[in-house]
C-alpha cells in the first residue's frame, strides 16, 4: 500500500511526536530507542529519494522540510537520552520540612549586603 507524499509526511510527523513523548517520559528501552533510530534513518532516506525525483509544489516542499526537522529533532533526542531509566522525581508537599534553609556564613557578612538583597 502506497501513500501520497502529503499523507506519508503526516504519518511520519505523528510517529515522531509519539516517539518523542516516549523518550521524554523515559518509557523507551534501549532496544526501542535503537528501533526508533532505524525508523528515523529509513524515513529520512525515503524522503530524500522522493524529493530528488519529483517536481513538488511549495506547500509540499515546506511540509517535507518540516518532516525532516521532526526527524532530526527526534534523532537528537534519541542521542541525548540517558542509557538507563532514571529514578522517579519526587516532589514534596509544602510544609513537609518545617526548618528554614541554611544560609552560608559568607552570605551573612556585612560586605555582602547587596548580594543578600538579591536573594
């Protein structure tokens, strides 16, 4: 089953958005990220072949460039993704720690009054 260029770029952009969410939320395993990288490479090659052989309207050229950008952004996110799963970030409720923050001695000196006013 073949798709027209417009629908192909639309489906690639949707897939990139979904994969980006998985990477950002750290739900993608190392194997899945490798599959995503392969997908990015294959789609980019296919788009390059399609654009080199067709006379395209300005709208389609713009759409293809946006799709290339989506693929490049996903590739960059895959490369930056940590190799392991990070522990969950915990946010504590206000008032859970009743003690005040410790201020370093150098900040309390009279010569640092201007710094204190900015803090």
